[in-house]
C-alpha cells in the first residue's frame, strides 16, 4: 500500500507540473533558476484558480527526469488528456 500511495502522489505531482506548463504557455523559462519566467501578478492570478501549483513557483518537482520516464506515455489533467508530442 505504501508503494501505491507514493506512486499516486508522484503521478499527481507530475500531472500538476504538466498542467502548469500548459497554463504557462507563452511565458518564458528561466534556465538558470529552473523556473517559469512569470511576474508576480501572473502567479497571484494563476494561484487563485490553481493553489496546488504554488509549490512549483521556485522550480519543478524533484526527480523530474525519472517522473518523465514513469508517467510521460499518457497523463490526464482534469477534463483534458495529453499525449507526448502534442503538449
């Protein structure tokens, strides 16, 4: 049960991160900091609708490369689905 719970938690984090990337489409990427390059107003507005994204304001989830391997075949975000190459 612990493994399944951890797996589900990681999958949730991964889907939240992917949704944030979709929501931030058109914004820049700060490679030096590893963060989405958005101003405070954008974040404040975005976090009203998506408070769970607050933890990614200073960077993506840990072990993102490994999470890509585990979950990037297909993932569902809310009422939408995404397939690699179509994001």
